[in-house]
C-alpha cells in the first residue's frame, strides 16, 4: 500500500455509504486524512429478520486482491459458501 504523510489541509468528501464508500472512507481515515461521508438514507441500527433480502454483493478476484492488499480481508477462503 502506498504510504504518504497527510497534510493538515487534506479533506475528502465521499458521497455514498455503501461497501465502496465506507471502505474508501476507512482506508483514507487510516492515513489520517479527514473524511466526510454523505449517505442518502438513515442507517438502520436495529435490524429485524424481516428486513433481510436476497440481495448479495459479489466480489471478483480484483476486489478480493485489493481487500487483501489493505489487510481488510485476510482469509479469502472464508468467503466460500
């Protein structure tokens, strides 16, 4: 991973708190860069089983490689069903 010194003036605005937006915000924050994340929907804090859906998130080999590069995913075999 590319390391650099964050400046006091570095600020990033991320629109969207999905998987990519949250991951980007987290990675930037790890570099001591101020991040503001804007999400359209209010996050659900109490999930009921009725709130689950059949939607899935697919991770291709490139995404898995990036997640490993940033030490977010350490065991890709754990993704196997």
